[in-house]
C-alpha cells in the first residue's frame, strides 16, 4: 500500500510528524529516495509535489494521500476526502494592493490582472463575482507579482497575512478555507488493501482524538467519591476501580490539557490524592 505525501513545502514536516504519531514511521535514510519504506509491513510513503497528490491518488498509483483541501478542489480530482486534519490551516484569498484603498470586491470596476497558481479556483470565483480579470498563471510566489508589475492583484494561500502585508497587499475576500486532508481513491473500499486502509484510518482518527488530552489517575476515599466525580469533566464518565484492602477508589478520566490545572485544584480540594497525569497517544472509539 502506498501513501502519497508532500516532498517539500509547509505540509511536509507536519504530515511526517502526524504519521509518526499514528505509528507509521518512514525510513528517511536517503534524501533522494522518492519511495520510502516504513515500519508497517507493506506500507510505503511516496514523496511527491503536494499539488500532484490528488491526481496520483485518483489514478490509483497510491491508495491514500495527505494534501491540502485547496489542492483537491483545484485539481478537480475524483477522490474521497476521508479525514480533515487539524494542521495546515489556511485560506485562499483575493488580495489587492493596500494603495487601492478599497474594502469590498464590488468596488473593483475595471478589468484587472490576477496572478495565481490556483487557476481553476480563481476562474470559478471570478465568474461567480462577475469580476473582469485576466488570470496570470504562475508556479512560484504570487505576492511579489503586483510590485513587479506582472499583475494587479493575486489569489493565493494565506496563513497569517504577514507575507501579504510585507508586500503591500491586503486580503479583500476569502474564497476557500483549507486544511490538510486524508484522501483516498474512490474504489478503496473494494481494493485488496481495504482492511489495511481501514486500520490506518482508525489509527489516524485515534491520534487526532488524543490531541491535547491527558489521562488523570487519582485515589479517592469512599466518603469523598461523589464529590470528586461531580467535579470531573469526562468524555463519558470516569472509570472507577475499588482499591484492595482500602476504603478508597481509583478514579480514571480523560481531560482536555488546558483544563488540567483547574481539574487538579478541584479534585484535590474535594479529597482526591495521589494524582497522576499521563499523555495519551490514541483514543479509538
């Protein structure tokens, strides 16, 4: 089974790190290698351009891929988006020079030149908004095109807006919101690798569920149990286990990481002791 992943760019490292958290670790001993073996038997990573991944998965050359939602839309590839991931978040925006001193798309009256690598997304957007424009298709950085005189405005990906600001541009309209996604060939359910793909998807979802969560263990005297339980947030309800030779209980629950200080303070005040907090690798439902 092959998983197509970015060979460079802003998604490469987060994708590799995410797969490692799932348990899929590539043997990156040779930087020139494009097909990378992993610690999962029969699973290989295919290192390709991020924008090529939807087409590669659609063709069946790779069963799964991780790319940006924006590239799936731009490519018009017939693939299934199975999991939306929590990284690679960005927006495709129409950005214009600050010097234009406009705040709405409707204020663009004259025909303009728009530089973009998202030709299809741009074409559909411009038609929808009735903007008269010539699309200047590029493959590199769009932000510099207006200052070079090669275009009047751009349609490009924006994460924080800092790069746009540095080049005297500002976002005028958001066209599409994007993040990293796991995609599959439409026929993956019928493929020989369906069981392996299903297992991998389950592990991916489990790793996502475990993000920013901690497991708390604590011992609670019998007469304090109800009060402690009442102060606990839980995914369902805490797990209780009676301690041998003691009038006390072990209480186990899962808590969002940012709630840990508050939860510890409450349960300790209500009688819990021997509190232990541990990381969670995966939560499989």
